[in-house]
C-alpha cells in the first residue's frame, strides 16, 4: 500500500546567496552560455534573490493534502525539489526513516518531456540507486489531460479578462504559451514522440472549447514558446513569444490575451519572461497584453488532481518492472543514461 505522496518541485532560490548555487545546479553540463546565466541571475537578484516558486509549491502541497482528505484518501504529502532544498535524496531518506515503504511521486509539471517528466524520474532513480532505503517509488504520469486543468485555465481566463477587451474582436489574439525546449527533446517526448507539443495543443483546444461554450465565440488561437535557453546554434521550439507579438502587431492586432498553459504557478518564468519582458515588448508595439493566471492552488484544479492521485492510490500496486507507462526511451536524453523509477499510465 502506498503510504506517502511526494510532490516534486523544480526548486528555486529563496535568498541572494542561493541564486548562484541554484543556477549552477540547474545548468551543470548543459552548455548554457555564461551570458544567459548572468541574465537569468539578474532576474532573480532583481527580486531580492527569491523565486516565488517554492512558496507556491508549499501552498500546493498543503492544498493537495487537504483535497486528498476531502476525497476520502488521507495520506501524508511531502515536498522535495530538484534544484533547491529540501532535495529529493534527503526527503526520501526522511520518509524511509519514518517507516514509509511505498511512495507515489507527483511532479509539479503536467506534460510529457525530459525536464517535465523524465528528469523527475531520474532524480528519484538516482537517489534510490545511491542509498539503500528500501523504498518503492513510482511517479504519477503527465496529468495535462485532467478535464479540470483546461477547464480551470478557461475559467481563470474569463475571470481575468478586462471589460474593454473582447475575444470576439478579431484585433484580439488568443495566444497560449509554454516553455521552449530543444526541438530534439520535443521530438523525443512521450512514448511515441512529439508528445510535448501535441499535449499542449490538445489543452489549448480544450480551453478554446470551454470558451466557445461559455461566451459563444470560437476563437482562433496559436501556441508560442518562451524562456529559450541553450546555445544559439541549438534549435529550440519557436516562435518566441516576443517575436510572435511583433508579428501580431504587424498584422494589425490591438490586444493579446496570453495564457501560460505550460506552468502550474506564476513563478519566475511567468512573472519575468511574460509580465516583464513580453509586457515591455507589447508596450513598445503599442498593443495591450493581458496575461491570465496559472492554475496555482485553484480549488477546481487541486480537487481534480487529488482525485487522480486518489485513483492511483486505490489501484493495485504495480509488480516490480510492470506498469511502467514511461518505459524504455520515453522522453530520453540521448546524452545521458540515468536510473529511473517507473511512471504510471496516462488515463484518458
Ligand atoms: C519544460 C521546462 C519547464 C516546465 C516543466 C517543469 O516545471 O519542470 C521548466 C520549468 C522551470 N524552469 C525554471 C528555471 C530554469 N530553467 C532553466 C533552464 C531550462 N529549462 C528548461 C525546460 C523547462 N523548465 C530547459 C530545457 C532548460 C535548459 C537547461 C536544461 O536542459 O535543463 C534555467 C537555467 C537558466 C536558463 O537558461 O534559463 C532556470 C533558472 C523554473 C524555476 C522558476 C522559478 O524560479 O520560479 C521552472 C519551474
Ligand atoms: Fe526551465
């Protein structure tokens, strides 16, 4: 029987002194140009060295624990991060010391992909391989397909749209955004490839369907990318949100409704890359920009994720080696092979 849920966060700095060590952990061996690191470090320093992400994930942990209680599946919910304390190996050791034996990990990332899924399985697999903890750990699969995920995004969009911006107006563009990744990583994502982009397009379609039902407007939309990193020679998913804004302005757009479907909370990549950078671009171009909130701890989303987790907790424990939805090369990074824990199936 599963005896703890482990929520997994990306991690972020929570003080000036933590910024450089955090960036070093994120980027070790990734070939990210030093200029890019200086620039990203500056974003964190501007906010006093504090990323909003860890506090947001602590709030999600609490909200999930409450929602699991409410769903009739009370269970301990712990939190561990990839790139800042409390680190995955330390939290796993604490859970083992407290007598836990079987753990369901849940990443704070909804889509298939190396950074958003496999790397979390590697973080767990590596930790288990280097300590004899007697733990069995599996990871919940991508949950972008929860109907309430797109439903909550659509509801938040409608709730945050100013009265003087109409989706019905052809001058208003509806634009979904997510984290860019190398095109090679996008191709390798999911059990049969290209899952990262396809899953985002599916969510965007569901949001548009909700909007059509709510306000009777069938809105054209596009998916753009943000927060590109890596060396300029390596192809990443495009168009970048700022280039897209320039193209829309040239086509006569007057307003852009920007919906960050790639993230669960309004963390640094949202408040800097969208609310600062993309907002400046829009201001230069003389177009309005509305950025809608991420789902965060919205009870509609949290209750649905808790029900998905409860269903997984109620399912019979998989035999060792079986039940691995993310088998073989799912989201694999050809540059490194690391131990992984199994991932549970997509349920749709
Ligand atoms: C797909 C994806 C998600 C979404 C899924 C998930 O959540 O996992 C995500 C989330 C996040 N990314 C974050 C921060 C950073 N990501 C970086 C670098 C990179 N991200 C990548 C992809 C993703 N990243 C990739 C392919 C790289 C290149 C290096 C590598 O191959 O790994 C760098 C290095 C500097 C830079 O180059 O930008 C930083 C600082 C934060 C924290 C924000 C905060 O502090 O509030 C969060 C939630
Ligand atoms: Fe990132």
